[in-house]
C-alpha cells in the first residue's frame, strides 16, 4: 500500500483486472448493494470485497456480469464511524457530498483493517499526494483549461471600452499580494509604485482592483481587503487617489462593507478598520451583515442533520430547517448582491466591496452582482470565467474552506461552505429565471462536488501563488478541459435557455427562497420521476424546434411561390 492511493472502489464480485502499482487493494468480503433512503447500505454476501484506486464518486454497471460498482474518491470521505454487534462489523462512510454509505463486514479484525486503511488514505497531509497528481485522463484533450481564462484574455474583452484602465504586473512574483494573481486590472492613472504603497494599507496586501465593468454606463465594481486604519485613524493618500480615480466628475461612490458596523469597529483594535468619511468624502459607506467561518459551518451541519432525519414530523422539520439559518444566509448574501447591482445599474455609481480579508463574502457579492447584471456570466463559458476570475484567481482559499464538509468531527476554524452558499444563491436565481441561464442545475452540482473532491487540479491550493509552486498546470489536468468537451457540455446545457441581455432582479422575499433539494435531499429519495419528467421536457423542446424549423421552411417555400406567381402575372 502506498500513500498515493486516492480512491475507494466497492465491487460486488472479485475484480481480476490489473491496476497500477500505486492503487490499493484491500481484500475482505464481497458486498451486495441494498440502497436505503438516506444511505447506501452494502450488506454481507459470500465471496470477497475489493477496494481499489479509482475516480470521483459514481456508480456503474459492469458490461460482463451485471455487477454494480461504486467508485468513490478517498478525498470525498468526510468521516468514518465503526460499530460492532457480535462478529459483525459495520463501517459507515460519510462523504463530503452528503452521501452516507454503510458496509457490513463479518469479522472485527477485517472491519478494523479496512476502516483504518480508508481513514489513512482519506486524510493525507500533503497536497502532492492527492489523486489529481496521479490521474491520467482517458479522454482526448481538446482544450487546455489552464489557459482558457487568463487575465489577459478577460481584459481583452473589455479593452475597447475601458481605456481608463490598464493591466498591471506589479504582483508578477506574488511579492505585493500573495493571494492575488500576477496580473490585475487597475486605473491607468495609478502607477505600480502607488499600488505597492496601497498594498501596505490593505489587509493581506489586497489593494482595490477591478472586478467588473458595467458597459451600460461605465461604472465599476472593485474589491479589496479592509483598510488598516487601526485605532489611530491611519490614512493612505495613494489609496484615496486609487479609488477616487474610478469616479466620474460630480459622481459619488458606495463602499459596501460585508461586516456589521460593530464588527468593523472592533477590527480597528486589531489594526484593521474601515474607510473614514473625512478621508473619503465622495464615498458613502454601507454595512451589510454576511456571516463567515464557523457560523456558516455550523449552519451547514444543522441543515444536513435535519435533511438526513427521516423520522421527524412536519413541524419539527420546519423548525429544524429554520434553526439551521441556511436560507437566512442565502437571503443576506443575495440582498447584498442586489444592492451592489442596484447601485451600479440604477444609480449609476461605482462601488468598492470588502469585508475583512476580501476572500469570502466579498467574492460572493461581486460574483452574484455580475450574475444579475452581465448576460455573459449566465452562459457556461462566462460562468467558468467568473469562477476563475472571482474565486480561483481572486484568492478564495479552497484548500482550507473545503477541507471538510458536514460530517467531520475535527472542525477547523477556517473550514466554511462559502463556495457552496454562492452556488446555492446561483441556483435560487436560476430557479427564478429558468430561461436566462445556459447551464442547468447539474452544472452547479458538478462544481460543488469537484470543489470538495476531484481528480482535477483546478480547486487545489488556496491561491495562485500556491498553485504556481505546486506546478498544477504541468502536473494535473484542469476541470475545464473535461467540462468543455461537447459530450460533457450536453449534460450541463439548459434546454430552456434563451439569450437574455437584460438585467435580472431576483426576489429575496422569504417565500421566494427554497431548499436546494438537488444538493441536500438527492441521497434521501429517488430522483427517478424528476429525471423522467426532465427527459420528457427535453424531448418536447427538441420536437418543438423540429416543428419550428419545418414551419420556417414552409414559409420560405410559400414566399418563393408567391414571388414566382407575381412574376408570371406581370405584363
């Protein structure tokens, strides 16, 4: 057994195929699949169980003997419980995608051996021992996803309309800000020396950079870390000049602080703080309360526990759902994003968004505001570019935030479902505007799964600096290389999509927000009938397109005939 082994493969009959030497094979007893409502229960049979290396979680059927196989990445395992009743041992595997798998294995020693091996393989300390470094794709690579959404390419899309902005390489060696990419977009009037001074005034060196340019009126969204004003009211004239450079003559701007005022005030005692009105007279500061860290993690734990409890009555279910506060967090984030979009689109004002570090709630708001305002962000490639630009390149610490999910007992303060909450917010908007998005719900679920456990290197590391040191581009495959293949894109394309160039304004009323069943209830009940209904909808849409094509053809033929008749009748 080697420490590079990354995946768990459960098969109901012995496997004879040879596998690479770095895969693990643990031989115990065979299992049969008896799948319960809220868990997959694999119960004792008569021959042998085989666990070996494989890929991300999926269930397939063998083409030769009709046996069913469950393929599961070790990195997808969140927690393991062991139980013993007489000679029978039970291993309960709880996954980061909220799935629960139960293995009933005769023999305490065999059960303990299997459990300890799975635990060791699912808690590797080194990133370089994770499965993406060993994964070799079996598909033809059509597009190198690592180079699909570079800052230079994104800047080129706006270069004709944002003449007052430039691409700066001040952070080329990650020396100014370790969590920023090498290239960032900043006002042309601000040189690199000024940027270095501003970086010393902002948390983590995260000086204000361009997040989004609104073509309709030329207003912008910027994002940054909190200013380091401290108790002495420190100021930085270069910082004031930088953000003022985004304002038009006679215009005011808005600073949206994603912390409540009391928290922002408390931050001053630790060297942080907020922009003083005396030094930023053209900017109005608005405080919005978006929770972070352990509060969000506890909310997720309560929600998943409630969803897995199949015994509760209606009153208790609704009470536990409310107590989790998950939908309240959704409402707070969406409300702030709508506020940002309103300032930009309706009031014609530029905005600066930050919290403390500027790597969590800040990115939720900037991303969702673009979903609301920008039609391109509602396409598949546009959304991928948004994930790259506003999450991966912007320094969201995926390795820390997604280290564990809802089941792990050893919680760390930096673990938090920030990205899942963002995806949930996108799903809420998608549900309200089902024809305005090119991608479907499955696309969002896929991103959630890969953020927590993946054979691709896209979500490894906490920022671009770490990914560069790990040489992910050279040693791993990008998720986008797989997703953007035509055969895969068809699974993630919304058949109802009709390009909508308008701004979409989602409702944040409590009645408008719903539990995302596709994430939180998908393992608790069968989706057979929903899948059948979806397939029927797709068939109807395709048939309607065929009929519309025939109608258009007949209209053209009729027009040609009428033209010919007119020519013949003319003297």
